[in-house]
C-alpha cells in the first residue's frame, strides 16, 4: 500500500502546489489591477477561446490548470474550458515530441484548430446563458485592498498572525523538500525550476501581503475553501486510477479492428490522468496505430488538467468530458474513414 499512497501523495502535492500558485497569482494581479484585466477577458469570449487554445497546446498540464483557475475565478467562460481540454495532451505531449516531433507538431496544430472550432460552437450554443461560471472564487471588492504596502511589512512580521505563520512554514517546508529531491523530479529540469520559482513567489506573497489580503483572499478563501478539497479529490483520484490501471488489460486489442480501437482510445481518453494514453502514442510511433486514432485520443484526454475542476464542479467535469468525447469520436471516425 505504501507503493500506492506515497507516489500518489507526492503527485497530488505537486499539482495542488501549482494550483495554489496560479490561484494566488490571479488574485494578486487582479487586486493590483483592480479587476481591469479580468473585465477585459470576461467581456471577450473570442479572446477567451483563443487564449485557452494556445494555453492548451503547451506541453504538460500547466496550461489546463491555468484555464481551470481562470474559470473558477469567473474570468473564463465554459467555451474556453472546453477549448483548453480539447487542445491539451497533458504530459503525453513531451513523449510524443520525443518520439515523433514532426507528427507531434502536426497533431498539436490539428488540436489547436479543432479546439478553437469546438469552442466557438459551444459559445454559440451557450452565449444566451450566463457566460462565466456562477460558482468558484468571488472577488473581494474591498476599497482599500492592496497586495504590497512596503511600510506595513516589518510591523506585520513583528506581530505575525497564525495564518501567516502557517502559510510561511508550509511554503518553506515545500521548498526544502523540493531542494532535497523528496518531491518532484530528481533532476533540475524546467518543471522543477518552475516549481522552485513559484514557491519563492508564494513565500514573497505570504511574507509581504497585508493581513486583509492574507486572511480573506488567501487563507479563508483559497486555502480553506478550495485547496484542501482539490488536494483530497486529486489524491483520491490518483489512488483509484492506480488500482484501475494495475488491472487494465489493453494488450489484447486487435490491430485489424480499427473502429473498436478508436472506441477504446476515446474511452481511455476519459481517464483524467497522464499515463494510460501513452499506449496509443507508443503504438503510433511503431506504426501499429493510425494517426486518426491518436488524434481522437488526444482530443478526449487532458492529462491531469481536469482534476482541479472535478473538485470544484462535478457537473462541469461531466459536461466537458461528454463534449470532448463526442468531438473525439466524430473527428476520429471521419479521419479514419478517409484513411488518415
């Protein structure tokens, strides 16, 4: 059981840490700019869809996490959420660029176009409804709310509050574990550097923000209301997925029955995890799978990107998955039919 709980705990911790970073950055920038950039993004569904598509095709799950954070902050509409989940391929993108860089580039261009088209269709069907999520983060419209007041930093630290102590200690501990390699990758690749820099930014924020921002925006709202729930859902999902994968028999798929393989590919794509989808990338790299099936799987799957959304809204999670499944089946079937 230790072999299951410890790795999944570390994975969940890393994802939750990045989600925290994105949430804090969004709140920090939003308060400093007094919602001006958020209002521009909210008022332009076209900009939302295009931004979500380009964030989605970036390798890894960070782009998807960013859009989920924007969605729960009411800065991104449902169309943008669908767009990013179609465009993203999660960590599988890194493997595909390593195995077949030319085809991987073409795949991501196709994903970008399909994601934008699907996003526009979703927008057309939902534009009469509320454009932005009615749940999630709320903006604290506080007249004197600021993020950085230089004259208050030292007095605040001399009379440091319980909330500030907790956030600083947790962040310092996370940085220490990251430095000694207890969490994250053992080598200093771009991901580990990103987490290290993000952690330093969080430490800076926790040490310098005024008490109102710290307690109302960060501790009470982000940490207590959202972050613990996101971590719980993510860890639970990883444990369940680990148990499912250990008993999954995919080796007996018939190569000559392409349409059944297509169905399996899109159904496996429903799994909110980076891992099972590597089967299809590997088979394609060995010319054992048509490009159309890899595209269909990539459309439906979204790596870990959907896990934070699952913690926020199970209903939205299901809606996005159903739409992506439908798009993946249609595109995969058409491309398979014409021999791609």
